[in-house]
């Protein structure tokens, strides 16, 4: 009985720490993906003279054209993120910036603040990673 109580107490202590570490790993993965995708779109712009147009394709794909697939891991792009939603390209032809947003995100704002702290300044209303007027959390590639 005492052994079961001790194991239960240890589990009570370990589970929240495990969950926090898991969430941190998920946010870190998205930060890494956003950086990699950003470099791919920048490389595309260098080689093609401009960023691709804004993506208006239906979920979950959101890639602006097939040419960008030469630069980007399309299955990773199309997969649902660990914060919910999908990656989406927001081009300069529709917005005053070029950026990668998370379309239809479902995670709480606190998780996006964690992501902002990894990528930028921790303030979701400004900086390279922010919540844009369309309500999406967006990693700005160029303004």
C-alpha cells in the first residue's frame, strides 16, 4: 500500500513536468519549421525575382504554386501543426508583408506567446512573429 502511494505521488510530480516538456518540444518544432520555410521562400524569391503570390487554396494545403515545392517539404507544410491548423503563405500581392501564417490555429494564446519568445520578442502585437489583423499568427518573411 505504501509503495502504491509513493508511485502515485511520483506520478503526480512527473506528469506535469512531462506535459510541459512535451508542449515545449512542440513549440520548438514549429519554430524550426517556420525558420526552414522562411529560408525556402527567401531562396525562391532570390531565384525567381519575387515571392510567390498569396495562397488562396483550400485547407489543408495552402501552397501558392507547384514551383515552390522544389524548395519546401510539401508533406510537412500540408500536415496539421501541433498548435492546430495548417501553414499558409501570405504573399505581398494580398498583404503588406510576405509571411507564413498558421491558418485555423486552435492552441491557446499562451502557446503562441511561447513561440513568439523563441522566434522574436515575446510580444504578439509586433515583431517578426505576430498576430496579424486577419487574426492569424504569422512569421513575417519580408515587409
